[in-house]
């Protein structure tokens, strides 16, 4: 006798009770909320990942609770999720998925209901990416770091010494030696001192066009830092340089500073559980009503 997958029973049950689930609100988060339908949809989608998938109601609630909080923060910053955002992300997932059979299973459950598919499956991905992109480059969020950046640029234009700038501005100053390739003749180094292809990439992108004594135009910026570099010397394939490293406001720290998002969780068990969680930075903006 053929064994019927457990997810088939789950799909059938959820289809039968869909109308009642949609009307039952589990939580209100800012201007939005989470319904029983959302949780059931998430559980069904997760079941497509196999027997070992985490499909608990609590896990689904947390994933959607995080997404709802971030969605509210994005809307406050005039960056709401748009239909075009969903369209692009859905196309990206279709194109880049490494598990087409799982994606097909998820889409089969939703049966062409794009609004539910996007809300439960795509929205959590988008909100986390967009909040990090917002924090990374938003001038208001990074006002302190960008102000310090501009001050350092002025110092550099006045030919001030890097080490002196670091001391006066309270910025991390360091020196380093990177190489274009591994020195096969050198004695074996400790793992953290071994050559990495990153060194060659860094040289090509930031140092190779410089002459000794020159500073790279503008800082090297990523999600967490702003880095100024000055080439000291070149010896064969080794590049000696100095750096000034500024710390930007991280997404995690930003979430601790924003105005709280009012949250009302109607399910007593989920409310007590969510309120007890410590250390999840995505929950920092949540103000959970008792």
C-alpha cells in the first residue's frame, strides 16, 4: 500500500478550514497583523522541506512576527514593500532556487494565490534584506558615521598623518601587509595568518592603482564599516598599507534605537513565549501589550 505523505493530510485540512483561519487574527503589529491563515500557510509551506522541517506554530509565528515588525519600520521610513518589489523577488526566487521540487510543492499548496504566497513566503525575505539595505546607506541612520567620514576626508585633504587622525578622532588605526599570491617558500603560518585570495582581490580593487604615499579616493564601505587606506610601499608582490576604520551603526543597533512598534498578541501562549525571548535583535522594536 502506498504511503501518503503527511503534508498531503495537512494540505487537505488547511484547505477545508481556510475561511475560518483567515478571519482569526493572532496578533496586531503596528498597522498590520498576523492571522491563523498566515500561520497555517507558513506551516504548510515549510512541510515541503521534508519530514525534518521545522513546522511548529511557534516557529511560524516568530518568522511572520519578525516580518511584520520590519514591514512597519520600513513603512515609517517611506520604504514600503511594493508590488514591483514582490514581482522582482518572486522572479529571483524562481530563477535562483536550488530546490525546484520544493518550490513547486510550495506553489502547489498556494494554488496560484499569489497574495498569500508572497505574504507568507516572500515577505520575510524582503523585509530582512530591505531593512539592512536601509540601514547600510541611509544618511539619517548613519549620520554619526558619515559625519566622521567627512571630517576624516577633510583631515586627509590637509595631508594629516593617518595615525594622528586616528588618535584625534578616536578611530581605529592599523597597518597591514597583503600579497598578490601565496609565498610557497615561507614557513607554515598559523591558520589565521595564512594567505587568502581575499588579499589579492583587495590589492586589485584598492591598492594597485596607487603610488606609495597615496590615499585611495573615498572610503571602502560595506554594511558595517568605512575604511580609508593609504599605500605605504610595494615590495615585489607585497603591498604595505595603513588603514583607518570607522564603525557604522549596525542593523541590530539601529533596531534598538527606533520608536517602538505596538504589538498585541491575542494568543496567550504565543504572547508569553514571545515576551520571554531575549537576544533576538529583530524583536527589539516590539512593544508587546500585556
